[in-house]
C-alpha cells in the first residue's frame, strides 16, 4: 500500500483539489492512504484568529468569516450550491464557534491546538467529498482517534505503542474497501482533546501511518520538482537531488530545510520505507527519493535560510564563569517553554543561543531567565546554514551582511547575520 501526503499549496483552490483526484486516479488498483494539510494559507489565518481571540480583538469575527468564506467559495466551485459537504464543513467550524463564545483558557498552546486543527478537518472533508463525488470510493477518518499523543500542546509526543495498535486494528480493513483519507498535523489525547505535532507536521503524520502499516513508500506532493539544494524563492541557481540518504535528509531537516518536517525521516528509516518528494503539477516526474544507501552527490552546497531569529545571550548576575550547573538551569528554561535552539555557543562568561521567534514562548523564557541571569538579545535576524560548503560559497552568502555569530565544522557552516 502507498501513503500520499498533499500539502496546503496542492489543495489551495478548486483546480488543486481536482488535480489531486487526477493524481490519485493514476494509481488505480493500489491501496492508498491520503494525508491532507489545511488548504492554502488557512493555518496562518487560523493562527491569526487564535491571537485575536486571546487578545479580545474586534477583528475576531471578521477573520473567522474570511476563513469560512474562502472554503465555502471553493466548495461552490467544486459542487455547485447543493451538496452534503456544506453541512459537514459548517458543523466542523462550529467547534471554533463554541470555543470563541467562552473566555480564553489560560493555556495558549491548548487554545491554539483546538482552533488551528480545524483547518485539516475541513480540508479533508472537502477532498473526501470530491473524490466520492467522482466515483473514487473514499473513507474519511479522524486522525485524532489514531495518532495518540501526550498533553504537550503544539508539540504532541506520539505514544507509538498505542498509535500502532489503533492504526493496525482498523486501517488495513478500510484500505481493502476504499481509499482512506485523513488529516495531517493533528493527534488526540487520552482526554479527547486535540493536539498538533508541530508546524508543518503533516509529513510526520504520513510517516507515522506508513511505519505502522508497513507501507511500500510515502510520497509527499509539493509545489517544487523535488528536494532542491536551496529555496528557489531565494536563489535562482538551484539544483535538484535525484536521491538522498536518510542520514543526509535528517541533517537537512534538523537545520531547518522546510521541504520536509524534521520528525518525518526517522520512522521511515527504522522501517526502511522510501520517501518520494514529487511535484503535484507533474506527477510523472521522478522527483527526489530518500532511501537507505543513496548516492549523495553535492556539487553545490545545501543552503538553508531561517528568518525571524533571536540571538539571546545569558550571563551570571555576578559575572562569574558559566558552569555546567548554570547551563543545566538555562537548558531547563528552554525545555520548559519548548524553545528549540538552532545554534549555540558558550564562552567564559556567557551562553548564547539562536532560535525561532515565537512571541508567547520567548516572553515566558525571558521572564524566567531574568530571575537569575542577565540577558540581552537581538531580534529579526537570519540564520543561514550551509551543508557541504566551500570557503567561496560562504563568502558569497555573507556578502556585506553583519555577522553576529559563526560556527564551522568539516561539513557544516552556520552564520547568524543582521
């Protein structure tokens, strides 16, 4: 059986949903499980809605109306004015209506997951309805009943034993009868609350289902021809990799390559399941395959750019050396507020870390650190990582930018620039 994952860009409009159906039809006779993300920029819009709800903004209902109108407009293009999916989608949006009628919960991450997860629930309702509308037998299932996590909201940790048991109990029998479609990015707790697996986590969902089902392969359908050595929106002379090893793909995603979620690769490597990255606009193209014993040929460096970075320096109040006990306390604060470090350095008197800026988490981290340490930081920075770099490529990337921190090893160079 095959696992397909379609991202938001591939289903951002009615022609995209129609194209998804055509791609699936190319694999007629195969057992297929499809994982779908929220449509277009819906996750961004739902994040904005969550912020408006928490802040008590007057824009709350206008933002929500915009989200609903986008989906209803797309459905009108696909189905006309009368189809049962309109009621299914309206009933799904009611989950948000109920939440925003009450005062906000104290835990922002909890609120985020209950609201933002609706994007995937709605998109899969629409895609499943379209496939069935076009005589492709399709069964919609709720991923929250199969991907079991703990209560770490926005970063749900998967209970693999429970998840595997649930998936193997039901899904193989469903696949015997029809295509199965489910949501990326989301899971469920033992209390039946919704969790998310981390931003862009639909790839991870696909790898979880594939590993539990012993799939033949996973294919993620993207708006790029495969995995490139750099973001084509930022660089014009990109090259496509025909194949990559699991190890190299893990390194790339660890440093922030956005084409694949960082947690995706390891479950597939453990089960020796290849991952294909292919263009949804040209499904016959070979794309890139990630597998064991792939030949990695790096004629150009892999360039990974992360924007909106913070560079934070922490030092002891009495200007004493930063010792292991200090580092233990500092790392505990980062772990408590789920702030992931992208790059770090220590000196005699300070610890410095670069990480993604997320307002609520950064504010809590800063307050906590200031109880025992002096802090200073720069924001709105850029972190550039080069794998398999040369001195020349590093110089070209830096240009006239101001370097705030730099690290190099045999294979990898990282620079924080202003």
